[in-house]
């Protein structure tokens, strides 16, 4: 499945929910369904700078693709990072670098986050792209 196909799937999930309380609940549910990050990866090195909440992001490179895992101590933020993982994990570094993450605007996420959470979202995307750049340059 391509990055855009994954984004379209997420947009479909959120489309039927007009009330933002329902959308927040879906985000929380998505975060709760995310596999917990193993304790060994909850290090200062994996903490994302720019997030008000604590967010750990681990990236592994296998067979030319990047696989992300993450955890947050905040429920909504955990849902947000889970969506990003769902979209970007199991993609090549170039696919991640080229991705237009249009689902963020289409589901209204950007408009309904506090400024600190919006900054955190941008910091998560930036960190994922930095991992992609690093793995691309490593090859």
C-alpha cells in the first residue's frame, strides 16, 4: 500500500465524524491500539524536540524501508504519532521525503490542535523526515 493510499484510508475513517469530540476519541482509540514502544527505546536520544508531551520515536531500516515505532505520554499525541506511523512506516526514505502529508489538513487535524500540539505535530514529521534523510544518505 502506498503512502497516499494509507492517507486516503485515514481520511475515510474520519470523514463520517462531524463532531470533533468524536474525532478526538478516534485519535485516542488509534493511539491505544498502537503497540507499546519497548522500554529500551524510551531514551533521551529518541525523544522528539519541540513536543510539549514526551514523544519517543524509533526508526529501524530493513530491506530499503524504514519502520517507525513510537510512544507518547499524552493520549491525543499518541494518536497523532500513530497516524504518522501508519502513513510513513514501511516506506523507502525517498517516498517519505517526497510525501505530501495531505491527510493532516483533510481530516482537519491542523485546525483543531492547540498551537503547542501543532508544533509537536510538525516536530514529529520533521524527525521522521530526518530519519529518512539519514538512511538515504547512509546508502
